[in-house]
C-alpha cells in the first residue's frame, strides 16, 4: 500500500469511528473493506462498452437496520460508506481517489448544511402559523422568501459542486456516479421505512 492509500484509509476509518451510536447496528453485518483497491485489480473488470457487463456494478451492501439507528445516523453512515464503495463502483485510480474524496465530502457538507438551514426555517415557520393573538404576516413572508432563496442558492451551489467532482472523473465514471447515488438513495428510503417501523424514526 502506498503512503497515499494508507493516509486515505486512515481518514475513512476515522470517519467511520466517529459514527459511534450506529456501531451496534453496523456490527450486525461484515465491515466494508477500508483499504483502497490497487489500480491493477480494479482494471480486471472493465466498464460497460469495453467488454464489461451491462449495467455496471451491483447494489451497494449497506448494513441492516436496527431499532437503535436513527435517520441522522443512517445518513452519516451512508455518506461515509459512499467514500469506500465509490472506489469500487467507479473504478477510481489511485491518483483520482484523494481528489474524489475531497470533492464528494464538499458536496455532502453542502447538502447537510442546506438541510439544516431548511429544517430551521420550516420549524420557525411552523411556529408562526400556529393560532395566536394575531397572524404575523410580515414574519411569515420573510420566512417564505428565505426558503425560496435557500432553494435557489442550493441549486446553484450543488451544480457547481457536481462540476468540480466531474472534473476528476471520466465520462463513464460521471454516469456511474449518478447511478451509484440513485442506488444509495433508494436503499436509504427503504431503510428509513424500516427504522420507522422499528420505532427509531422519532429521533432526527
């Protein structure tokens, strides 16, 4: 393993370790491989259109859901797992991987920050809409405008983040990354429903 591989492996391990409350759930399934796959072995499976299997890589193996995992912990785990699984799914080279991780982390942080701000504004708007002595129309309109501005700003910032990420990927990898994100999102929705059914959906 090169020094670059070792450094990024340690970084991913540290991120996984930070998700302490979810450890009980993750322990139910085998831990994902944390060491970046050498470039030589990654090239053994060519991408579609170059002799590879149609459809690209398979379904990502996320951990089973337990009653103690909250939606926030699930999102943290998926975000961290994406760093590991994407290297295999996208067949990233050793040179691509560090830049990919840094730019994917920026995209994830951007989404998380906007989601937190949107949640705050919606909670405040909900309070303003409750029956009271008088309707606070000015405050309501201020919050509605803030939500609209946030959505508009998010669209531009996310587009830029994707452009930065695409700059380190090949055309095939860009398409594969979109498919990979869709897979993770579908699995997240399925797992969130299981968390809710298990009684863990109250904690955000």
